[in-house]
C-alpha cells in the first residue's frame, strides 16, 4: 500500500513580534480549517510528526484537533487526536544567522525591528532583505560562514522525509508539521529542479498549506504542492509569513 506523506506548513506566525515562533490567532484559524478539510483522508493507524519548533507544535495541535472534532467524519475522530512525535530534522533553517551573515548589524533583532518599522512597507522591505540573504546562503560561495549551509540543510530534510516513509509501517498517512524551507527543499529535489528553484518555491508556500508526497517501492514522488483551497472561504486567510 502506498503511504502518503502530508507536508503541512505551519499557520501564520507572529511576524514582527519579539517571539516569532508562535502562531497568531489567524494562524490557529488557518490550522483548524486545514484539519477540517483533511479529516476525510484520515485513517486508522495514521502517524503524525512535527518539527521541534513551537509553531510546528501549535499547528499540529490545532489541525489534528480539528480532524478529530465531532464534525469530522473520520477514523481520527474515533481514536481521538493523534499525538505527534517530534523530529527536529523538520525544523526550519536558521533565518537569524542567515540574516546576520548578510547584514551583521541585524544580529541585533531590536535594530532589525526598528529599521523595518521605519519603512513604508515593512513586509516588502523584509522580503527584499531576506531574499538577498537567502541567495548568499544558498549560492555556495560562502558555505563556511554558516553552521548549516544549504547542502547540509537539504540533506537533512531529505533524510527526514525518508525516515518518515520508513517509519510508516504500512500506515496510509503520515501527517508532518514543518516549515516552508523543508517543504521547498524536498519538492526541489523530487522534481530534480535547479537548486535556485528551491528558493522560488519557498516564496510561494502559503501558511497552513498542504503538500503530498507518495512513498512506494519506487521511492518518494511528489503528488501535490501548496494546496490551500481550504483558505478560500474569505479574504485575509491566505498569508505567507
């Protein structure tokens, strides 16, 4: 039987706050909507895995709870919400270090926040800054500057995906709660796309989006990418940070 790895990006985090690693109220709502939409796919014996970050855990709690709610007609409801195991290989890259290597003054988070606040469009200013920092990280010329350069990060993510497939043990579904970086890296590898494409893929990933990877005898293969129809219900539910 084919096992499906469901790669779920965390809901909207608290961008611009002192603690980014937690969900906003909107992020919690996005996660619940995703869980309700995925409930019909759930089956007995499903596994759940989350990265070691708070936003991963909170997304898992909201999503799996919605899958097991009284309104959800699924096996997950009968057995209660699944308890995810933690695998830190699903953690995001170190964006703080990546920014600081590109602009050393932004090792001071307060300085970064102040400079962004002074911009007319803080989100756009951050995106421009972060894109340049990511290009430096993934370009290969400065690998020695980073604790985990791009090749090591990519290898970590692929190892996590294979480990999840190996652990499935015949389960129909493995629900994995992670970040955009690992999903983009795995997608780029499975498509055998140019390395630069991984960064472009990561910019398109919606909060609380759903990517499916099938695990069978032939290995891992991409099925769907960045599904987010569950967020079409009203304006404002589709976010990227």
